[in-house]
C-alpha cells in the first residue's frame, strides 16, 4: 500500500479563469473539496506536491488545512492539452473505514513460457477498477505469468487480489494471454485492395478550467 501523503491546502475566495491562471503561475493548483454532506470548499494546493503525489500513485491523501486534517480521494484531475500541467483538482472527502472505487494499474511479472514457444503476449487490461477501503488502496495488481503457456489466458477471476479488495469488472475478462502469431500481410497489401488512410492517435485536450462547484 502507498504511504499516506499529506497535501497542505489554502482556502481561496476568488474564482474564475483569470484567478486560476494567476494561481498556477504562482505554483498553486486550484481545486475543490466536497462530499460527506459538508459544504464544498474552494482551495489551492502546491503544484509540485500534487504532481509528486500523483506520479507516486497516490489516490487517497490527507488534506491539511489551517483548522483540520481530513482524508480525501483525488476524484478528478484536469490536465492541460499536453498532459503536463494540472489545471484543476477535485478532492472527495472519505472516511478511513469507507469503501471506495478506484482504478489501479496491472503489472505483469515474469516470463511466459508460451512466448518462448513462439507465441505473442497480449495484455488487454492495463488498469483495473476495484473497490477497497480508503486506507488500503493497493499500489497495483501484480500478475505472475511464469506459467502462462501458448493459448492460455489469465482472467480477472484468476487474479490474486489483496484481502477486502473486490474487482469491479467482468470476472471472465482476459487480463493477459499468449496467442499464436498471425501471418503478416505483404507490405502495402490491404484487404479489399483499397489504400488505407494513416490513423492519427492523439491525446484528448483538456478543457480550460471550469470552476463549477460539485
């Protein structure tokens, strides 16, 4: 489990795009704290501290304000169009014994014998939606593939989840499998004889911060 991360927050009274830009220029990220039938509070947090927490996989943090320390889930992050700078963060209050829904990475460990036999390793699921206690969020789910043979698969139901952790996806979904290699088509050969258009894959750009309260 990830160590507890403390983020210091400062209350903010002004809102709007212009104010948000000034805050980010000063190294602060605007955000809100909501949930547990309490009022929604507009805050700021240090940009470097927030990015460090996110990069280390923190999903639940302790928010230190001038008056209290409260536990909160990082519910939503709004990034710039390059995916580098956080424009806005939403924190949702949680209790230590509360069960929450989070998405964590799936890590493949080992070498599959099926690959050594000429197969191709394919991992359809790279992240897993789970339910767990707010204080016991796993860093990741590790999958050992040292016994994965050609034509075999590891399904969600086969995963060794930590105690009190429940997967929220189809138990029959394939996490990783080894398939037989397909014959590669000749260069330029397209089914139907038509010339294929190049596929452009891009990252969805974030929308400029909308200061809507939750």
